């Protein structure tokens, strides 16, 4: 005689999330209406907290890249020089706040006398922010963090990385391609590392018509930190103007973050 199939709760049919962190529970499927409402409010609060923290950071450039390169690696040193040159050009350097490429860019920004920011994410294995941050803001949700890393930046510099870095490249490129965001520079550094990916774009995706040649042309590829920052500076000045600067509201208890003096040009 066959055993009766145990009754399953509808929520059990959607167990797709990890359940190990808040975002994992969010992605696990439908929950009670109360839980969904509380989570929606928490997401809204994360956005508000991010907006309030980053509103006066000044013109920023986001640097993406792997957390797995140590100080001895050439890509670490490349990112460090990028951060320093961005600081000397007057930009705030923003990263995911972790080790590796992120640490290197933040470190260079501090060494260049600039402002260094990190937008980190809570993970099952806690990862402390790197020691070169002026401001560290931590998020529960990847999608909130992604918005913050994009919203305040005038350019995006991408060094070698893994799935997370590729996600950041293509999401940013998609926002520009679809007109959801202005045509800010996307600068790819580490030409040897990224060459197979660029070849895929040019030799397969463009001929097949899944992307246009202009989508590839939008990517600047260089191993020169000087050229990368020069492109950022030229675009910010001539294409976007940097004309608007938010004013603090005394009613909301806001104050402008002190901007470091520039130490030369890029």
C-alpha cells in the first residue's frame, strides 16, 4: 500500500532562496502578507538610508573588481593607482567596500587625499570593510546596493573579477543601452584578462544581432590608469558638466562632507 503524500504548504513549493541571509529569505517565495509588508518597509528604509548617506559625497566614480587579489598582484596595484589618480582629479572613489580590487582603489583614494566610500553587502560569511574607507554603508539586499553604486557615479572603471564583476559590467551597460541611464563611461582595465569576453561580443554577439557595434564601442579598454582617469575627467567636464550640487537642509540635520584639497592633477 502506498504511503499518502504529505500535504505541503504552498510556500514549500517556492523554496528557491538560500534562507541564510535576509535576501535569501526574500527570494525563497511567497510569505505571509504581514511578512511581505514588513520586508517592503525594510527595503524602503534601506533605500532611504543609502540616499541620506550618499547624497553629499560629491562627484563619484565606481570601481568594480574581484575581492581575491592581494597586494602583490598587478591588478591590485593598477586599482590602487586608479584610486589615487581619481582623488587627485577631485573625484570620490566608490567601491563595494571589500578586499582585493575594492581595497586597492579605496587605498589609492586615501593616499591621493580623496574621499573613499564603500557600499558593502551582508553575506553568510561576514566580511569586514577594508581599512581605507571614510564611509562604509552596509546593505541587506544586493539590488539596493547596486542602485547606490550606480546612482552617484559619473563613470565606471572595471578591473578583473568574477561573476559579481561581470554582473556589474553588464547591468551598467544594459542601463545605458536601454536609455535608463546617461551614457557614462565604462572603462575596462586588464586587457589580457577581458580579451576573450570582448572577442565574444565582437565576433559572436554583434554578427548575430543580439547587440549592436555601438554597444561594444561604448567600452573603453586600457591598462593605463592615467588614460582611464583622463577619460573620466574629460567626460565629466565636457559631456555632463557637473553643474548641479545639492545643498544641505538644516531642517533635516544635513551637512556637507568636507572635500579634500586636490594634490595636483591627473
